[in-house]
């Protein structure tokens, strides 16, 4: 009866890239084995990537995944026990499964029992739930296996069936996406589950950006009493090395109607004393965490979609400044291009700020004035307007000309266009469809304007001096689509607007309740810019 | 013991418009009562509209729906029994329910037991399943109640629990969207269910366009032996008047653990002999059915989103010709505007065809040549290209200029832009993002090119002469974005491409299987236009 050495392999696979992902898992498992690991756990659906969505309805995707799993099993060090999430097809059903690989073969498979079907999750659309948890048993050590949601329902079946099972460890493999304050929420849930099962909890989470989602990693080991023993890095691939020690004493007999039990000879003797003490990475502060999430989401969208370079329209305002800074931090200055597109309504101040930002960031930046194009449109369209007064049409036209220019640069050079709209303006419609909304990835679409300011100030306080010109941070926001325009001509001040949006969009409050809380009714009568 | 007179009220509500929908239901119920109906059935979720999606997660939407239901119950003729679908909130759960209204109150509620969660359906995300079917019993007549999916699973719980219940009628209230060949599929399913339960089946379906979906109506009465006794119109609101006659003989006792039973005094004596014989509307042929579905989807998108007029870019090609014809058939010529936007690559033939089409349809049409705008872009952007050869960039630019022009018309006049891309070009990427894809509603996005031709020819054979110029139908398809361009320069011929797309997109076949069936491998190496 000895301790097991376990590596929680917090990897960053790509949805659908089965062969690439298998290669990634193989390399991580080999590295863990070289360090002395006896068991390597990968995140939920690590072989397929998460979320696989309707890909799992393609029969050839499922058969390809099964073939890659067999190839991986054969290629792994045979003494290693490896847990790999993959989509399992069986008898016309599809399961969110974790295969237990050993000795070149699939020793057992656990099927996720609780399928989340809310928020970003659609698993009941994709998968059939499993019936029983799995217990790995060898050499006096019992490890119970859960997949993500299984551990989130305290008295759900996956929990009830492991209660009293004499576990030495609950191992949860997850693909749990980041949102604001998620880390504390998640640790609280796992702590409660571990205390309920009277077992330590090892948690292996996915990391990486995948389309709209960002997985934050932060894999974890909690003691049975809830103490944090080890934590992997947030927002980066990592290998967290932990140890599970048998509690000793007699184990209760397990009822095969309640749990599947996999017994196996157990790991080979651990190789010496090189196994490190548990590593507890510090947690990023709230602003740094959001910045890291945005940076990772941006980087992985670019990389996983195989773009080499990006282009950003720089207005001299804070949104495009933050996006450009994130892009440089994520990709390096050499892969980022700026373009300024001044019109008659652009001020010298914003134009200078755009150039200064590019200079601070060290990115290539070109200027393409849109004045002549705008004038040509106005002349050509005049015959259609038959004397109507200028309105949002002329404003939107400028944004759409800029959209055309950045898309032309994208087509000609293969650059991905990053759009710069924040959540406050997107939620109120203060933006132009097919104009500033035109592009491939909306970096800060889920960031309210007040948080944009906070992130910019935070980034300017980091090493290397202020990348974002102070005047960009201090200037009252303006779209510069007509003379002397300010956002607050059409919208409430952002310190009024953002709390309203949070209540309406995130909490589903009705207008009456928001007003009752103290916002003036006028605040809720928004005057979107149109488009 | 006498027959019940039932009206299947095939109505067209709008998602979220609770007060408007309640008014619509009230008027339909009053009209049915005036004809002598004793029971009026409305479709699934008729009060909320279908699909309500995440609206049901807003607590105030649910409480507003409950309030509207109570107001409706109080306003209805008190002797009438009325079945109304609505989202029911109870103890933190949400049900897809049908309320039974009578005497100014809610007599009972049935909760949908089988929640579809595939294809266009996400009901397991939204609703909790009900536990028991409902039987309405009065004056010797037994009617079992199902909601949509409940009748689609032959040995599912809603079916098993009504088997042997001695029903005189199974009443299914549905929101079943149209797709190609859906009518025969649906009638087959209902016929099987009725034969299994040994009861006639009355089926009340929703009608109308709602965003991406079109509900086709075609409410139905099948005899217990499967014969079609009555059918309402397809793609139109309708009131189908039917009668249920008690089978006579002793009824089996019902087990309240298996079904909920609502007993009530039964309908007042039927008012005379004015009740009509069952009406069996003929079924549209396959092409007419698709045309009617597209027309209804277009009309309702415009109306439900409160647009008054639409604008369409007319290229002289068959896609825009079909869309314009559909728009005129749906909205009338006075509400439809055309705009032709020739460039240096537009031929005199296509330009003439566009004008002739507008003339045939009697729609206002303006011409706005994009030559000067295109030239200005090329000159302004030349500095960026640094001598690179022309490629898809210059082609996409023209499409994007046209996109800007139609969006400017939309902004200035409030017209909805109808886009004209067909399924074949959208599936292969043979279109321009933010160019010809820019607009508010993509009328034929789910129509493959071969079907576009078939629909155009079919429409030209209808009364009033050929609206679409014969030369538009006969000309080989071209995007006219470079000199002498033809679709078949970049794509396989459509009679090769469309069958490939059907297998790949609709049937999830892998490339190998499509090739093995006889398509040359070259067919699958598509060369999308980019963008």
C-alpha cells in the first residue's frame, strides 16, 4: 500500500482536431511519465476538444475519435494509467466519456451522468447520460471518477453513489469555462463535494480559448477537509503533480449495482524521490484575471483558426487601444497591424493618440483617410435622399466604409479583423451593423465600458510604461461620426448605464424592478445610434 | 350522450407578444363559438408564440403570461371549453403547458411530457417534463390530450398511459415546423398513434413564420382507422370545424396514477344543425408548398418585426428575381423596392433583365451605378496593395459597396433589406461577407440552386404571365464581379454540387462516402469565392 503519483495534465486541445489533440495528449503523458507519474488525467473530452457541439452527430467524427483513442492507447507508456475524455459511440447512443487506458488498451470507460443543459451548455442535445460512477481500485487505493457537472449537484446520483465508498480521492475531469468570479464558485462546489464524500478532490480542468469560450485551467487538489493543497496556473497549460495516499483501514465493499469498479494490478513502484511537493499557484486578482482571459481567448481564436496576423482599426479611443494592446500581448507586435481611417469628424487629438498607441506598442500602422470615399457615397446617394435631412444613415456610412477597408486588407493579406465593440455599446445598439461590427473576432464584446477603462488603467500600470496614451483614457468617449459627438449625447453616462445593463442582461430583471431600485426611468429609454 | 363540436383554431401568434396573442385567441374563440363550437383548441404555446427560447427564463415574462391567461379565461364565452398552450411557471420549474379554460377560470392544466431536444428544438433546456397525460371527460365523451412530441413516440409514456383508456378522440396541439416532405411524415406518425390508441386523432398545428421557422398549419382529423376526415389549409390561418362522436358502450375505469382526469358537466346542447360537414383541403404539390412556405416566412418576418417596406438588390440573376417575386406575392408591389447597382462587369443583358423584372412585378426600382465608388476604393487602397495582383479582394469590394448602398437605403427609409443568397452558394462560401450577405432577412438561404430554378419556372407558369424574364432563367449563373465570370469557373455544375451538399449538409456523410457513391473527387474540392 503506497501513494499514487498523479499528474493532472491541464492541456489546450482544439475542437475537432483529433489527430493534433492525440499528439498533444501523448506528449503530455510522456512528459508526466518521465517525471515519475503513475496516473495521468486529462480534461473532459480532451481528445475531441470542448464544446464539440453537433460534430458528434457526424458518424465519421465518432469513428475517427475512437480510432485516435486506440492509437493513443497503443502509443502510451504501457505501465501508465491514463484517463482521457472522448465522445463514445455505443449502440446508436453518444456518451460524454472518459476512457481509462492502460497496457496499450482501453481498460474501462466512465460515462458522464449529469449533462448540463443551461447557459453555454447543450449536453442533453448531444449525449446520453451514463448510469454509474466508476471507481479505480488498486494496491489499497480507491479513486472515484466524475466528469465536470457530476460534482456540481451535491445530492445527485453521481454523488450519492460514491458516498460511503471509502474513496481515497475523488478525481473530477472537467471542461469548465471561465466567467467573472468562477474560480471561487468552483472551488466552493468542489470543497463541499469532497467534505460530503470525506475524500480529497483532484480536479483537472481544460485550458484555452475555443470560439466564444475561455477555459481557465486552475486545476486543483483539495484535502478532504477542504484545504487547498495544490493549484495549477490559470489560463496556461500546466502539469500539476500530486499524490494520493491510501487512508488505510478496511474498505467498505462496493455494490456493483451502484458503481462500476475497475481493479488492476496498480502502478509500478514509484521511481525514487524526485516527486515534488504540491505546488499552489497564487490566484490572479480580478482585473488581471479578466485581462488574461481576454488575451487567451484572442490568441487561441487566431491560432486555432490558423490566422497569422491581425488588423485593428485604431480610432484613438479606448476600446481599440485596449484591443490592440491585448493583441500585442497575445501575439507579439510583429503579427499586429493597425489602420487609422480619419474622416472630417476625426479630431487631431484622437488621430495623434492612435499613432502614439501604435508607436508605444511597436506595431505597423497605416493611415487611410476615408474622406474622399465618404464624399463620393454622399454625392452618389444624394439622388436617392431627395432632400431628406442627415441622420444616422450618414454616420453609419462612415463606419461601413471603414468596415470595407479593413475587410479589403483582410482579403488581400489574410489578416483576421479584430473588432473593438464593447458590451455596453453592443447591448444598446450603439454601433453599426456591417460597419464597426464587421470582422472575425470581437475581443471585448463581453466587457462593459467601465471595465474597459479599468482594464486599460490596469494594463498601463504594468511594467514597461503606459502603452495606452493617458489622453485616450481620460477623453470622454465619442464615436466621431458627426461634429462634436459624444456617447453621452445618446446614452446615459456609463456609470448609470452599465449597472442597468448588468441587471437587464445578466440578471433578467424587468424594467420596473430596475427603476424601483433607483434608476430614473429616463435611463432606460435608450436612443441607440441605429444601424 | 351527444357529439361535441370542436374547432381547431390554427392561429398565427408572435413570439413574446402576449397581449396581442391573447387578443388573437379571444377573437378566434369568439368566432368559433358563433359558429356553434363547444370546444376550441389552440396550438402549442399559442399564447407565448413558438419557439419562445430563453424568454421563458425571464420571470416577468412568465408572470405576464399567467396574467394574460387569466384575463383571457375571464373574457371567453363561459360555456366554451378552450385549450390554450402557454408557458406555466410552478415552484421554480417551467412547463410547456396547455390550460383548459372554462367558466371564466382555469379548469385544469396539462404539461407536455416529451420535450424534443434535437434539430430546431431546445425544449429540455427550457422546460421540465410533465408526468401524466390529461383526459377530458363529459357526457360520455373522453378526449385525451397530447402536446406535439407526445404523439411522436409510439411507445413513449404519453402513449402507453392512454392505451386502453377508451378515448373517443386524441387531441394533439402542436407547433410543428415545416420542412420538405414534413406533411406526409407527420400524418404517418399521427395515423400510427391513432391506430395504436384505437381513437380518432385531431391535430391542431401552429401556422406562420417566426424568424428561421415556418409553421405550416394543415391541422387534421384522422379516423381511428387512419382515414383523413378533415384537413385545414396549409400556410394560412384557418378554423377547422370537426365533431367527435362518443363510441358508446361502457368506458374502462381510469387510473389516476396514470392519467389526470378532468370531469365537467359537458357542453351545452349544440345549437341546431348549422355545423358543417368536415372539410378536407387538398395538399399543395411539392414546389407550390416550398413557394408558399418561403412567402409566409418572408411576410411574417417583415410584419412581426414591424417593417413596412423592403428593398432588394436586383442583379438580373435568378436568385434576386425569385426573392423579388416572393416579396411582391407576400407584401404587394407597393411595399417592395428594387435597386440595380451595375459595375463595369455588369452586362447589358442582366441590367435589362433587372429592369424588366421590376416592370413585370410593378415595383419601384432605382439604379445606382457603383462604378465611381469602386474606382475610388481602388485608387484609395492602391497604396496598401503595393503592386499585388487583383484577386477576390476586388470582387468582394463591389459586393460590399452594394451592401453599403442597400443598408444606407434601409437606414434612410426604414426598409428591411432582403438578401438573395441561395443555400448552394452560402454552403460553399461563394458569397461575400458584409457584401451580398448584408441585410435583415435571407429569404432563400435554405433553398439549393436547382430548387431556385424549379421555383422560378413554377412561378412563371402560374397565372398572369411570366414575371421572371425567361433570359434570367436560361442564362448560366454568374456573379459578374470580374470579366466573363461564371459560377462554374469556381464551383462544380449545380446538378453535381447540389446532391453533394445534400449528402454533406443534411445527411452528415463523410467525403469518402460521397465519393464512393460516384461523385468524382474533384467535385468535392471546392474553390470558394472567398470573403
